[in-house]
């Protein structure tokens, strides 16, 4: 019994004080979970354990109890890093997109506004200059332009498939159809038929300059994406897009409203200025389409502008571009290069311009949401183009004395 008592006393002396784990001891008050913000650090819930001893008098020995205390602790993980996790989850959700949705995305119907706007603005400029409008020629040109834009989209999918840029792009036409060769043959067949329509319209107008300008626009589209050039991989897509849909296409459609070989429309500062604005909004669509493709572009060596400058700087570029668009409109109208009716009507599109800026600023790091940025740009492009065309028509009907002065005969 003496030995038993001595053993108990030894155990009491050995546990004479409560033990606390050294890695969980904390004396600061518990923190509340912080409110999330785009630039704030993230927080995590941590559990801290402490071991506390108590003496059991009935049994004559110490007992050890383990207690867990939760606390919120700030970490160094930033919102940009959290967005990577959310993007992975969003990409996982992409696997469940229906085939109908993928086909709709592949068709890219809203993008065909880039065929409508240059033609409509060019035709409106011709009406402002001479009061000319040929409906049959207009619709033939519209149909032909749609065919050429379809060639541009299909061939772009084919060549991006070849480089691996569209490897994980489920809405790619090649991935949906499952035939690279069939898609490429269809694309070039549409290009041939589209160019035939443009040639017919040019012949009817008797204006060789128009078909030359449209040929330059098509060449810009070819060297933008097709081998061996693929200048889009060098970050030159936006300048080519601006030239093709702006000065080349818009001016060509203007010239195609000529009466005959004898009477040619002169190139004026009005049509050239309008074509610059059209090219500006079209390039903005292409620029915003890169936001959600930065990782894929970088993996295949496609040095798009956003790969070079990053999404955050890209969002600032969008803001400056929208501001520049309306500043140019203001200057051109006050200098009477464009009629004041253009300023009044285009100013009505300011809300959609602000929407584009705000949306890109808030979501430039969220792939699931920034995907829609290009479609907001399409809305701006279409509405601004229609307003610009209506302003040109109004310059003749409302302000009858406004007649642009020719720069070239």
C-alpha cells in the first residue's frame, strides 16, 4: 500500500500544473470574419486546442481535458488567388452546358453586327452626300458580308484548333462538328460566294475602287488568322480589325452607292471620320474577347494584348477607349465634319458605354463573368453604329444645308 501511495504522489508531482500546447496558445481576442472585398485578404477559420489538467479528489489523480476554440485568422491569400479557385469551379461547371447552348455560342449571331454596321453607316453617308439609296444593292451586300464574316469565324476556329488554342473550347465549330476538313471547306466556299456578291454589287455601281477596298479588308482578315501569317498571335489583331471594318469596308460600302460609272461618289471627311468610329467600336469587341482566354492563349504562344499587359491593365484600356470614342465624336461634330445630329443620337448610347466600363472593371479577373464583356461591346457597337447612321441620314433630312466637302474626287 505504501508503494501505491508513493506512486500516486509521484504522478501528482509530475502533473502539478496544467499543460498547454505550445502551437495553439493565443492571448489575443477572437476576430470576427472580415467582410470580403475585391482587394481584401481572405480569412480562414482555425481551431486552437488547449490541454488543461484537473485533480480528481475521489480517485486521487490528475485528469487531462482537451478543449477546442475556433477563431478567424487573416491569411495572405488575396482575392486574385481566390478567383483562380472560383474559375476552376466555373470551368468544371462548363462541362454541363447543353449542346443547344454550345451551338448558339458557335453561331455567334450577335457578332454579325460587324457586317451590318459598316454597310449601314457607309450607305447612310452616301445618302447624306447625294441622297442615294439602292435597296437591292444594300441587301445583296448585306448577305455577301454575312457570308464573309462566317468564313472568318469558321476559318478562325479551324486554325485555332490546329495550334491548340481551342483545345478546351467546347463551342468551337470544329469540336462540335468533329471535322476539321469539312469546316475548312465550308468556310472557303462561303468566302467565294460572298466575294461573288461583292463583285456583282461593285460592277453594278461601276466603281472599281470599292472592290479594291473590300479586297484589302478581306486580306486583313486572312493575315489576321491564317497561316503562314497569323498576325493575331503577335498581338496585331486589333489594328487589322480596325482597318478592315473601319476605313476599308465602310468607305467601300459608301462608294458602292454610286449611280453609274460616270457618276462616282467622292471620298469626304465625313465618311472617313465615320469609318474611324466604326473601326474603333469593332476593335473593342475583339479586345474584350481576349479577357477569358489569357491562360489558353499563353499556353500556345498567342501573345494577345491582354497576355502582354494583363487583365487589370486591360480593364483600364477599355475605360480609356470608351472615353476616347465619345471624345472623338464630340470633336468631329463640333468641327462640323459630322452633322450635329450624330452627336445628339450617339450621346444616347452613353449608358451602354458606361455599362461596358463598369462590367469590365468589376469582373476582369472572373472568367465566368468576363466572357460576357464582348457581348456588351457588341451591343455598344450595334447601338452606336445605328445611331451614327441615323445621325447621317438626319443630317440631310433635318439639316438640309449640310453637304460634306470632298477630300478626293
